[in-house]
């Protein structure tokens, strides 16, 4: 299979590495090869965190600028910061208000590079559903709703199910289901 490149971004404490682990575990469960790398700035102090994940036969763990198929960001500012990693025609998913995303200053760049950008207020949804620390699961579900890439929503949900500790399992699966449906509604509008 062709290598699929994911760049996952956010701020320290937002669960970027756990989000990467969900995608990586799902890929391994499907029998795919994976390679990944993380870089931490001042992660403990809310600084930038970026994770690279390659699914398929990759030679190196880092993704170069202009080569990512998907950018999944837990923070709108970090999404803009790592936009250069997306290839032309890449897909961006971010935790941001849908009515003000993307910023007008960025919209021209997205259009020029044929980047499809989608936003959902994942943090707000997770909070409303009783799992404020599960914003990362909300973003995985939102991404899954668009049916892009080698990992199906059912496979990702099964991984969330198996990785969620007992007391959080029901909440995490509910967050996954609601945020998946939020994304599906956006798909049906197009």
C-alpha cells in the first residue's frame, strides 16, 4: 500500500500522543506497518507538540513539509503553524469554531493548495458529554466521519473501546459516536 502520512498537532496536555497511539494501534491491528516520531517543545508548559505517523512501508519516521496527507490538530493556532506539512490536496481537521474557521488570512493558502479544511469544537463537545479530557477522541471520531485514509470508523471505534479504562469506556464511546455523527452531517451537506 502507498504510505499515508499523518501530522498530529496541539499543545502539551491535549493528548496528542494518545491520539497518535489510537491511530497507530488501529493500523497495527489491521496489519499495516507503521513508523512514527514525536517532537515536544515545552509540552509540560502547554507548548507545541507534534507527532508524525506513517502508515505503510516508510523509510523514515519524520514527514517532510508538503508530504502529509492529513493534519489533525487539537488547536487552531497549531493547525495554522503546521499547514506547510500538508501536501497539495491534503486534508485538515481541527478543533475550532466552525463559524470562524478558517481565518480569512489562511483561506487563500488553503484554496491555492486545494486543502480541504474541516473544523469542529471538539473540546466543547467533549465537555458537554462529560469527558473534558477526551477532546482527542472527539477529533479522531470527527476525522473518521469523512471516510478518508486506510482506517475505518469501526476500526478506530474498536480501538477506543479496547484502550479506554473501564470507568471511562462508556463516556469515551459516547463522545466518539456523537462526534462521528457531527462529521457525518457535514459530509451530507456537501
